[in-house]
């Protein structure tokens, strides 16, 4: 489903979350890192506040000197009902 909307997922062999590369989405909406906030956090705030779709930024999982490694990735929980996942895809398609 994430591929359908132009996000590149890293498909796990197990777990409850999938990582998705948000670099195309971030460029499309001009979400750039600055001295106070990384791209992933800006995208997640946008998704939650403007679109009602929750995601988790990955930079908080990195040490200070390696945060840039995570700024193009967000986590989505896929342990949801099919209808919830379909609604999420509909939201992402409209962005």
C-alpha cells in the first residue's frame, strides 16, 4: 500500500511497524531540516495535524551525531484492521 502512494517501505520479517522513506513526500512539500527540527518530525506533525494520520519519526531513536541517518524515514504501525489501513492509504494518496 505504501508503494501505491510513492513511499518506499522497508518490509520487515516480523514486528508491528514498517519504515517508509518519506524523502519524495518531503521534497514535494518542501519539508527541509533546519537547526531546530528534522524532516521526519516535520512530516509526522503535518500528517497528524493536517491529515489525521499518525506516524512516528525515527530521528529520536538515533544518537545526536547520527540523527541525519533517520530524517528520511518514518514508522507506520501496520497492526490495524484492513479498513483502517485503507483509510490511511486514501489519506496518503491525496497528499
